[in-house]
């Protein structure tokens, strides 16, 4: 069957691209290897408990956010019930324990209260951030052609250029050099997977704005409700969506242009444009049929650093986690103020010291669990190298041992947790690889280092005419908000191509 465009992968980027193209009257086929949409961000159910596989909260989902606006513009917002969130997270450090607000000014007040000697420097730091955001928005939303914006950049966007060359540690230490201050301000580094000494300041600031410059929201019933609604709208627009349909090959013609795709069961579908939301490494080094091009991409992509993976424990509880002391829906628990040291704990598999994220989604939406019960997600960053060489017996034993260790650590903050567990599911970096095919279970695509962020990050265009990329491995990066933006950019390129 012939289509205008084929989208590979129903992750956020792929869903976004397919929705935009179908709304523009294009006949689209969206194919995904899994039985449900959402990629890393799906929800799943066990014995009456609904768990988020990865989502903590979604920046840009508040009333004025980019994600909410996109959903509203595409007639999806009306199908979703949003639960507004009042504050961001409880942050626990060796000598600090506090709740951080979503609101920029309130966060500044908190920081000044903890670091009164740095009050003036904190003002200068946030003014520098505000200047960056202003220039970045002017760059991003300007109607000028890209070549002209780049020429004018040293005059109109100098702050963006300066910050894009720095790590977030370097940027913050231009104003405040206190290590504890750096730790608290960069606590969200785990949402990027790269520690402050290597994390791109440009990317960090964009993520930071999403959490501290506007409130956000959660989706009643789980974030998968959004993806299900997107699938419904794509079909309503006259396009097709197929699950359990893995694409194994992208066929090109003699002019290096997309011709068709082939699925694992041998079905072939023709289209002039293909957008791949599958990971970029598989797309460009495995699916492509052009051996010479695959070799070129293999050499290029092998030099890029992948992000870290994660270890996660999903708990169904006999009682609400709040009754155990979970007094906020999100905890960030840190054994050190040095996030670079913390990152090493994760790389080395030191599960007794690595930082933990605790999320109680049922505190936000009680309907996710049976009446009177609760749930808890325990998450820590982890390396695929800690798991890849284990045989099945070793793997299962270690999985249980690490889960028990993390539960024991959490019990310091939630006494009685272990006795309140009704069911447990555990995911390791190998689980991430198995369910998403993401190389080495990387949860954030390529690492957001200075050399791999912003314009240095893999873009949506490829050397194959009509083939575009979307998702966490591309610009701007991982997370629902970022992947939505990548899907929008890929769709825009595909639409322009189809008009030729």
C-alpha cells in the first residue's frame, strides 16, 4: 500500500510527527513494534495498580505550556483531564531537606534564605538566565532563514553563543562558587542523565525553565491517556496506526531516496517520506539498505557518547505511601552534594550511595491504585555495563538484591515500607534495552554534553532524501517536551519535502 509518509515508532516524537502530517491531509502510516504507544513513557498495569514506566512530571503541560498548547491545537486537550501540580519536589541532602517550588521567584527566595551571603550573586545569575531565555526565544521563533540567524548570532544572540560553549557548572560558577548551591540548583541534572561538570549549560537551562518558570501538570489516569488520544486523532484524520509491527528495513532507490519500508513479518509499505522515531543508531546503521551509507554513519555515531540508563523498582502498596511519610509526590534523595561523585556511583553500580528519585503518582491521582492502597516508584541512574555480562541466574539474583537494597534505603525515609509491599516489578538497563531497543538501554539518547547539545546534536535531516529523525537521540533531546519539539521539526521537514 502507498502512503505519503511512514512514521517508524509511536514514541512521543513519532506520534507528534504523524499527528501533524495527518492533520495536514497527508496519508500516514504509523508503525510500532510494541502493543501500545508512548515508547519509554508508557504506563502499565498490574493487579489493579497503574504505574508510569518513567514519567515523573511533564514540563510544558501547565495551562500556558508548549505541550498543553500543542494538545489543545490538535483537539486532544479536551479529551484529557489535567491535574495541576503545586510544587516541584522535596529535596533531601546531607544537611538540607526542603520543598522546591515551581515558581522562579519563590525558588530564588529559597536560595537566598539558604545562601544569604550570595544574595546579590543569585540576582545576577537569574538575570543572566532571563537574558539567555529572551535571546534564545528570539532565535528560535524568528522568521529569518537559519543562515541569516547564524550570521547575526554574534550581534543578536551573544548570550546564547556564550552559554552554548559552557557546562552548567562553569556557567553557575561564573556567579556563585558554593558547592552546595551548585548541587541544589542543578538537582534536576538526573532528568538529563549528564552530571553538571559535563552537562551542556544550554540544554540544562532549557530544562530548568520548564520546571522553575511555570507550573506544570499531570494527566489523570496516566500519561498514556495522551498517547492514546493522539493515536485516536491520527486515525480520525484518515491515517493508519499499527502496533506489533516492527520495521526491520528502510529501502532506498538508486538516487538515495526513500522508497519503502519492510516489517518483520515481510509486509512492505511505500512512501515518499519516512520519519524514524526509532533510535538513531538502529535507524542509520541497521535499518538502511545502503551499505556504504550505513558504514559512514556507523563510524560517525560510534564516536558519540550515549546517555546512562536506569534501575527502577515499581511498588504496589497495601496503604498509601503518604501514610508511611511520603509527604510530597516527588523526593530527590542525595547522599552527597557532589553530583559528579553521584554519577560515578551510578556508573560503578554503588547502589548504597547513588541518589534516588521517589515518585508517588497515586498521591496526585488516587485513581491509579485500588481504593485505600498506594504506589511508589524508586529510580536511580544505572549503567548497562553493570548488567550486560550476567547470565540469567546471576542477573535475576542481582536484580532482586539491588531492589531489596534500594527498598531498605528508602525505608529510612518511609518506615514500614517493606512490610507494606503488595507487589513489585523491577526494571534494569537490560529491561530498557529489551522493551525499547534503545542502544545499551540509554534513556536519554546521546549524552547532553557541550559537544553533543544544541546545534551540535544530531539533527532531524539525514543523507537519505525523504528520511528524517525524531525522538530523544536528536535535537533538542530527551523528555516528552523535547521529543514533541523534535517531532514537530521532523514533520515540518517532511511536509516541505512532500511539496517538492
